[in-house]
């Protein structure tokens, strides 16, 4: 008789947590898996995050942002014991699914998530884009108004076209030197 595959029924599932507690739930769940000897049923716990470039104090900074705030992915085989282990972890409000029956994440969906979190290049969360009308609030061109012609998130700079002596002149500025006009 052929031996049954021990990973049969192994899937990724989504658990709902209190927002902001994703990392705490991950640590607690990993500790519970270890202490209760459930490594044969719960394999991996993942908080999907991606790198984003945000502006802090006028400078671009790379931060990890949760893709799905309030959710954690768990690679597991659902049994009564593994379900109980995950469901009764502090700050877990339940599995995503209908009622008490967890619904697995489709492999295609998980593939998309995996690609997004494995990107090394941060995506930009910059409030400025080409064509925006801005006012210069600092430097020798303070109080001038112009349109952004170029955005360089890696440097934390923009090029603004300002009218000086009736000529359009490019001025390179830091993000913290301009304010968007509405």
C-alpha cells in the first residue's frame, strides 16, 4: 500500500488580526507552534510587506509597509488541533472564510503576493508628480510658483519650471522646499 503524502491538504490560509498586531501575532503563533509541537501541521507564518519610499522630514526613506493591514498568511494543514492553535492565538479574530471553515488562498493569488514581497526595489509613495503646480517655500526662489517637470525620488528632489524674467527656468529643489498648490 502506498504511503500517504504528509503535506496533503497543505495550503496558505489568511487569518484576520487586530490591525497593527500582525507582527505580534506572528511571534505569538511561532512560539505556540514550537511549544505545542505543531511543526508538522503549521509550516510558515507570513506578514506580507513591501518596501516603499516615503518622505520623512523632506528626505526619502525606505520603510516596510504591510500589504494587507490586519491580515497574516499561514502555510498549514488544517486539522482540529492546528485550527484551534491558530484560532486561539492572542489578537487573532478568525480565519478568512465562511463561518469556521477556512478557505485556502489560490496558488495564483499567493504567487502574486510572493512576487510583490520579494521585490528589492522599493515602490514610491511620493506626493508629487510631473505637472503638479507647486509653490517654493524656501531658498532663493521662495514664493515662486511653477510646475514640476521632473521627480527624482531616489535623490529626494524635483525640478520645477519657474518663470524668471519671462523665461521658463528649471530649478532643482528638495521635497521639503515645495508645497503643492491646489
